[in-house]
C-alpha cells in the first residue's frame, strides 16, 4: 500500500471526527477545534492526491490550495474564537443553550 | 518500514484528534490540539509537502494555538464548572452532564459510521485524475520563480491568493466588530521582567531575519509570504506580550497602510497590468520574478500586521469590556 | 391577431391611475380626491362607450404584452367583455357618487377611495382580459383590492370578516391557479374564444380536462358564492354600504359569475362541456344554492344580511343559466348579470340610506319608514318586484328567459326551482315592503344626519333613484335595440352560431 | 559500524532516554513546578544529545551549525517560557485564584 | 471556451468593490459611509454596464493571469451570472441607500456600525466573484469571503442574541464550506481539474463522484439554509440590523444556491440520479411547509420574515428534482427544463426584492416603535401607510399572487412540475402559498385593526420608507422584462443551443 493511500483514508476519518465533534462537543472552543480537525482531514485528502500525482515534484496545485485553505480556516476560526470569548464575557455561557 | 511510520503517524493523528475533542479539561484540549497540528505537519512532510508543513505548524498549530491558549485565560478550565459548583455538586468535574439524549447520539453515531464507510469506499476507488503536475512543470519556466508551489500561489492562481489575503483582513475587521477596536488601548510599558525583555530583544532580529530568509527562499524552495508573515507576526505578538504593543505607538494611518498595502498593491498592480492590455495579475514574463517578490514582501508585511492585530485585539478584549473606540 | 391598441389599456388605467394618485394625496385633500375619482369614473364610462361604438362598427381592439414565452398579458375587447365592463363602469360611477356622500367626514377616506378604484380596475380588467392568465391576474388583484375595503371600519368584527373573506378567496384563488397552470400545461396558452383547442383535446384526455374544469370551477365558485363556498359573503356584510354594493352587485360576485360564463362558453365551449358532461353538477349546485340562499334569507332580521343571502340565491341564476344548454337560457344568464347588478345595487343603496339616515339596520325597525323616505323605499319596492320577477321590472326578463330556456332544454325541474325561488323571494322581500309602507312606527326617530329638505342627503338619494330607474328601464325597454337583453341575445346567438 | 556511528547511536539513545524521562515526569509529577522541571530540563538535555548525535552523523560544519542553532533557540525559548509559566503560577497561587494544571 | 470574447469587466466587478472597501478603511466613520455609498453606486454602475456588455456580446470571459484552465482560473460572465450580478447591484444600491440613513439615525447605539461599509463592499465583491467564478476552489474562497463578511455583519449590533446567532451561523458556515471542500478534493483527485466547464466533460459517474455530490450538496445546503440545515438562519437574520438582515437573506443565501445550481447542471449532470433529485425536493417541500408554518407561529416581525426565508428558499430546492433527467431523456425533449430554470431564477430575484423590502420595512418599524412585536401593529396602516404598503406588496410577491415576480416563479414552477409529471410537488407549492398568505394577511389584519392604546412613534426618515417601498415595487416590476430576460438566459452561447443543453453537461462541446 502506498503512503498516500494511508493518508487519504485517514483524511476521511479525521473529517468524520470533525463533523462528529461539531455536533457532539458542547463547548465553543471544542466546536471550533472540531472545524479545524475537519479541515485538516480535507487538506490531508488534497495533499495525499498531490503525492499520488507526483512526477518530478508533487502536484503543487493542491499544496497551494491547502495553504490557502489553512489560512482561510484559521481566519474563520480566529473570528469564531473572538465571538466565543465575547459571548463568555457578556453572558458567562460556554456553550449553546436551548433557547439561543 | 515507511508504511509502518506512515501508519503510526496516521493513527497518532486520529488518536490525538479524538482525544482532543474528548478531553475533559480545556487545557488538555488545547495542548492536544497543538500535538495534533504537529502530527499533521509531520504527515505533510511525509507527503512531501514542506510548504504545507510550515504553514500548518506556523499558522494552524502555532498562531491558532496561541489564540486558543490566550482564550484559556477567559474560560474556566473544566467545562461548565460554573454551572455545577454552586448547586448540589453531584456532578463530578470529570463528567459532562449536558450530553444530548441517547437516541439522537446513537443515530448520529450510526450515520457518521455509515458516512465514514461510504467516504472510505469513495476515496479508495478514486480514479487517478493525474493532477496538474505536468501542466505546472511545463509552465514553471514562464512563471518567474523556480519553486512550483510559489508559482501556483503567486502566478498561476494569484487570484485565489489575493482573495485569501483579503480574507485575513476581513477576519480582522470581523474581530473588530465583535470586540471593538482595542489595538490602541494598551499602554506602552516595557516588560517589567528583565529576562523577558532580553529574550524579546534577542528574538526580534532573529525572527525577522529568518522570516526574510523564508520569504526570499520561497522563490526557489519551500517558504514564501505566508510562512514569513507568521514569523513576523510572531514578532508582533511577542512585542505585544512583552509590553511593547507596536500598534499603540504607531500612527493610525501607518497601521492602516501596513494592513492594507499587501492587498492594495497586489490589486493595483493587477489593475495596472490590465491597463497595459494584460489580464488581471498577468505579469509580463520579463518582470514576473521581481513583481512577485515585491507582492510577496508587501503581502507578508500586511499579513504579519493583520495576525498581530488579530492577536492583540483578541488579547485585549478581556481587559476592559467597556473601553472601546469607534474608528480605525 | 388583433391590431394592438392602447384603448383597452387606457380603460384599465382610467381607474388605476386615479387610485394610485389618491393614495399619494393627503387625507385632507378631499376636493382633489373627489375630482380624481369622478374624473376617472366618467373617463372610464366614456372610454367604454367609445370602444363599444367602435366595436359595433366592426373595429377590433387588443393589447398584448408578452411576459414570457407563451405567457402574455392580453387585453381584448369582445361583446361579452364589453357588456360586463359597461355594467361595472356605469355602476362604479354611481357608486362613487354614493360613496362620496356616504363616507363624508369618515376616517381613512384616502385609502378607501384608492382601493375602491383598484377594485373597479380589477373588475374591468376581468371583463377585458383576453386569455386565462390575464383573467387570473385581475381575479387575484380583485381579491387584494377588496380586502382593505372589507376591513375598512377596522372593528374587530370587520377584521375577522376580512380574514374569512381572504381565506375563502385566497383558497379559491389557489385552486383556480392550480387549474390554470394545469390547463396551460395540457392545452398551452388559450385565448378566450379559442374553444377549438380544447375541442381537439377532448377526446384525447377527457379525464384531465374534467379535473381541470372542476378545479377552475371551484376556484370561480368561491367568488360566485355557490353553495358550499358562499360563506364569506354574508359575513362581509360588515363593510360599508357602498362596499357591499360593490362586492355584491358589481365586482366580486360578478367576477366569479363572469368567470364561469367565460370558462364554459369561451374556454371549453358548450359542445365539449356537454360532451364531457360537465354542466350537470354545476346545474345541481346552482339550483340548490338558489333555494338554499332564499331559505336562509327568510330567517335574517339584519337588513343587509337578508340582502346578502338574497344575493347568494340570485347569483346562482347566472350559473344555472350557463349550465342549461340553449340560446334562451344563455341569454337569460348573461342578461341576469346586468339585471341582478342594477337591482341589487339599488337595494343596498336603499338599505344604506336607511341605516345612514335613521340608523335602522334591522328589518323589525323599519315600520313606517316608507312615509319618511318615500323615494328611497319606492325605488326599493321596484327592485323587490324585480327580484320576485314581476313584470315589467328587469328581474322578470331574466327569469322569463331562464324559464323558457329550461323548457326548451327539457329540464322541467328548473322551472320548478325558479317558481319556488320566486315564491321564496316574495316571502322574504314583501314583509319589508309591507312594514315600510303599511305599519305604524313605534316612535318617531330623528334623523342622524343633516338631511335638508330632501328625505336624505342628495348624494345618497340620487344614485339610488338612478339605479332604480335603470332597473325599471331595463325591463320596460327590453325589446329595444341596445337594451341589455338585446345585447345578451346577440351574444348568446353568436355562441350557438345561429 | 564505525566508531562514529556507534557514538551517534549512543548519543541518540541517551537523548531518547532523557526525552522519555521528561515525558514521564510531565505525566506523573504532581504539580506544575515539578512538571516544568521535568519538561524543560530533561527534554532540553535530551534534545542536546540528539542534536549532537545528528551533527556527528551529518558531519558537515554548516549543518552542524544549523543544528546547534536549533538547540540553542529551543533552549532559550523553553527556559524563558518555563520561567514565565512558573511566575504566572506563583502569582496565581499568591492571589488565591483557582489552580490550573498543565 | 477560451475563444469567447475577453472582457475586463469580470475582473473589475470583483476588483473595484474590493479596492473601495480597502480604501474606506482609511477614513473616519463618516468618511467610511461616504466611500461606501459612492462605492455602491460605482459597483452597481459597473454591474449594469457589464450586464449590457453581456447582452450584446454574449458570454464574456477573463483569463486571470493569462493562464488558461485547468492550471489557471477563468472568470466567466454568462447570462446567468449577469442576471445574478445585476440583481445584486439593484438590490445592493437600495440597501446601501437605506443603510446610510439607518445607521446615521442610530449612530451612537453601536460602535461597530461604521465597519458595515467595508464589510458590505467586501461581501459584494465576494458575491460578484462567486457569480463569475468558474473554478471549484475559487468558489470555496469566495464563499468563505462571503461567509466571514456575512457573519461579521450579522453581529454588527453586538447584542447577546446576535453574538450567539452569529457564532452558530459561523460554525454552520465553516462546516458547510469544509464539506464542500472535501467534495472538491475528491473531484480534483479523480479528474485533475477544477474548472467547471472542463469538469462537465471529464467527470465520470462512479462512487467518488456520487460521494462528492453527497458531501457538496448538503454542504451548500447548510450555507443556503436549506431544510434541514436551516436552524442557523432565523436567529442570525432576525438579530442583525435591518439593512444587514436584508442583504443576508436577499443576496447571501443565493450565493450557495447559485453554486449548487451550477454544479448540478454543469458538473454533475450525468451523475445525478432520480433519487438524489427527489431527496432534495423533499427537503424543499418540507422547508416550504415547515418554514411558512413557523413564520405563522412567530410573534415578532423579524422572526416571521426570517422563517419565511426558510420557506422561500425551499421553493428554490424544489427546482432541483425537475433538473434531473431520467436516462434516455434528452434535454431537448424535456420541455419542463425551461420553466424550471425560469422558476428558479425568478424565485431568486423576486425573493431578493421582496425580502429586502420586508426586512427594511421591519427596520423602519423597529426604529419607529422601538421593537417589532406584532401585537403592537394595530392601526399601523393609518400611522405608517407607506411601510405597511411595502410589507403588503412584498408579502403579495412572496405569496406569489399576480402580477408579482413571485407569481412568475410559482407559475413556472407549477408548469415545470406538471410537464415533468412530478405532480406530487404541487401541494407543497400551493400549500406554501396559502400558509404564506396566512402570515402576510395576519400582519395586514393587525395593521388595519384599530389600536386599543397607541404607542408613541418616533419619526423615521421619509427616505427610508421610500427605499423599502421601491424595493417592494421592484418585486412586481421585474415581471415586465420577463420575456426578454428568459430569452437572454436561453440565448447564452455557453448554454449551447439554449438553456436545455446545459443539463447535458456539455458546456464547451455542444457548439
């Protein structure tokens, strides 16, 4: 089994863990981390395909996309974190309550 | 052997991800998240994606990790401690009492398991599309840089990269919306601690040099604007934490200029190229190398400033919830 | 098709524009508002007269605005449409005058008159629409423009009545919409009069056509107040008298009845309708509604409610006439469109006058009112005679033709229904006349308004006299060329290609 | 196997041992100060041995310099952060706030 | 594809608002508003000019960086993109004008309001970029741009409810875009291209494609708040400031719908199955009924309007089952495609105008009364006639009564439903209309009822009421150019012989 297959299969597992985390985890920070894990899975999938399609060097397009993707995901996560902190500051809530 | 290493790494990543989400203490979650990021970075290296590894380690694990650590100061270390303690205290801190009911959880687990199986099958059976390696290789000489990833990021698909620089700026604006603009509220006080002051003094030039090296090296090897920007951003964060918040001494127009110049110059250059009859971001081959370097440098400065500003603003959010200013 | 002409559009705009302008005025600009209203009303009557004259000369007027491929907004002038348009425009003019008097000093008159204009716009639009889609557009517009009128007084009762009204009409509109789309899908865009389209399809998919017919009929029957879809009509009696008059005589119910005429005669065609046996259910429901409405009317003490149930009953004459095949019954149905309109509007005006002048809303309060309001009650009596079907008032003509048509078609049970209905009409209307003229009032009430030398305000009195005279004239001069009857006969004869 | 390789292996093994010890310490020690102790001292020592081993293995002066810098920066950063964490914890303890564990 | 005429407009349509947004950061709060307003006008003007260009030249493209796909990215402005961009421009200008007055009237209540302008211009640039994009990954970046700006705008008021709603919205949006990106990864892995048009030719049916469809569709449905992923929409849209609510529900959710429409018709064409279409149709039908019913049960105006968005977006989902062709049915013989497309496009436009007007009117009412609880609406028809009129007109368009744009959408939708033989969707369409009618007329009934006690109303700038009313009128006026609009959509060269052939997935090949 080639290395890329291991990682591309791992990517699906990470993605599912991320989705599950978003649903099950209750604390804001855990939910935010879950999105990053989900994203990690997706990026792993991209990069494993890049490795598969390597000639003289690995396919650079997925690499570029993943770098872009990481930055975008981190920007979103930082925003989410700021929101979560602000909510905690104003209400003391660390998770979504039923009525919100 | 290599399969073994890859397998162990994969299992480690999955284990860390699971542990990270299941940890009872937030601190554990955050540190496991660091570890997860590093495991992922190792995976990138195993897959030959050094640029991605640097980006992952620096931005996802590093920068986001620092933000998460900073957030820990706000939240109580164990989840929902606040809700449990004052009452009967019958819930030990280790137990999550707000779990959703059993049946939905079962359904969710079942659904996710099914989804996982389908996705594994789909990935296993993915036909070989061939990717764009050959195309990138063919056009690499015309791109003005030698490193293919940099060529894709700043020439072939410069449009995405430009939008992405915009996303960082938008993220900063969004944080301004949430927490108010607090960049200027930190007094400029030198760190009281002599050790910290010396370390900052020492690391600032080192980080700067290393960032500059990565930026320039991006032309021919792994590295480039984002990686450099994170290192430079680290300088800003370090200075901020060491009591030297750079933005509170800087005139506003300068900060505004620094924050926007990467994006703005990139676009203005694009428009200029359009005015000379080219498409947006279509560099004349003769000048593409130098243009890319300028764009990268300015973008790196802007991103570094934006990352610093994001951290500083989030960090200062808890200082005084009422003290805000109304304009940038 | 026809040459494009902006005249039909102008007819629509002659009330749409004043309505819009009125909406922009301030509440206190009543003189300008009145001017706009009357200008629009007179212009509309004039335009329709002009178009009618041109039509009789053989000119054709049509306006087409394509909305989408196969979907066009078409205004077209034909005899039936003009007939209905003339009725609406003339009665609108009269009703406008009446409403100006009736609402003097009231609240929200700007809103009232604006929507009043929109309402008539919709009615003339329905009359002039050249295809099913245009008809549907105006049909829904009518629903919307009458709603603010029904809830005009703003009392809880009015608002609740408005809700009932909307549930009925929007529900009906939805079913009609379903039918219209299905018809469009099955038969493509159909202009009124293109009965050959359906005729060619009748043998191919009769089941679909039957279902579509009944969908559309149900939608139309709501406004035509055919049992069991009549429930909104008596309830919306809470509206001011001019609105009731408009709903019952000119716009809403007539739109439903007119729609049924269009559906049977100009969309499906009589042959197809007979072939698919579509008309028998309509006839049965219409006949039942005639009797049912009359019986319910017997037990109402509220003056306007009794009139409302009378409308339910009288209106189904039109549907009944449509459902019976034959020139005479068709002519009877079409002419009843006008006759019922002018008679019923007279009655509502009269009821409104009594209520406005003396505050009497119940029939039991009407003892001796004839002495104090001789003109109003005199005209009312004429209308009553018409409703019962006594010659020479207009109602007699309709019933006579319907009866003859039924005999011609061999449907003798219809004659029985007509006779029974007449008897019931007499039973619920004559007591009012008797009380008004022959009973002594228990006490002399003072008028609520400044009435001057006349029995009530001039603006309230003149319209009722005009419509009363019209209903008498329509009967007396029925044989003359240009009378409603002669036009209706012409239309019917064309339908049967005589 | 040359002498150089033997020394490299020994250096790496010693480095791994210190890492293991440091990690065990972090996991098993009771409070934050002793954990910091295990983490920074043992691990830095382990890293130093591994760096020395690698430098010996590659045996190019430039690479050896780079490896030295890696170790040096890590040493600097970890000692500073150890100091800062310890100070923070001390302040926390003094002000009687809640305890926070790593 | 690459021999289509090149035009600078696609690049300018993204670049200009971006540049202006960046520029506005340099100004004080008042300057931001001025730059924002000027920027809105310039962008709208540019959009109109570009629209005219497309009507004359047909599809135009812009090859970014001079690198042709699959390596590079290509912006494509075909008639569908032009219509969406034009709609954004028209609605956007009105919202900008309104926002100027709205924020000026309550400048001191929140510090974040000046940031509305740069964020809104960034959002606009993102929307234009999305409509123009022809690249799967670029679409991801644009939806992220839109997502971040949209959430930032949604929490502009800084209120607790808005923050909770915003975080929920943001997490949903990230989840949705990550799911989308997972699908993109698989598609890229199996084809080696990201260009939509090329993908239409090379994408083969198979487990990978099916799985990509399986993650991309729900991912985008989360972003467009399609049932059952609508949970984030009502709180987020109802707690935002009025102009933001208006642009969120009028424009932002349409972006995800646009991608879904493009992908289903251009990329997945051959891989779609009847069941997939039916599934998304069921989601749409349930959304229509459930959303309308929820709207009917609400007691505050903005929540009513927000739930109504869920229902109206359900109608958009109902278009998808009609776009799936059974094997053996050629696009040319499927005569329901044209009505289905028209229904989709008209539903988008009509809803954009009507919902924008609805939310702006809600903002006016909140400004006047200080709250939007509907029990205080009594006698509003007499006190705020223009606003009630705007709500009434917008409501009529939402119900789908003629002659509104909503009628055009529902007419074509029903027609497509009957022509395709999938008559079982008809009850949902009509039932939704009836339920919509019930909440719209519930509002009207209250507005016409006499007030028991009159609350004092604060004055609201007259202009604001005019803008809301104009938008409501817009939802009617859009029916006038319907025929030419549909012909314009069908004439697009990119669609080969007309709108139908797009479904075959042949975007380059058919001509």
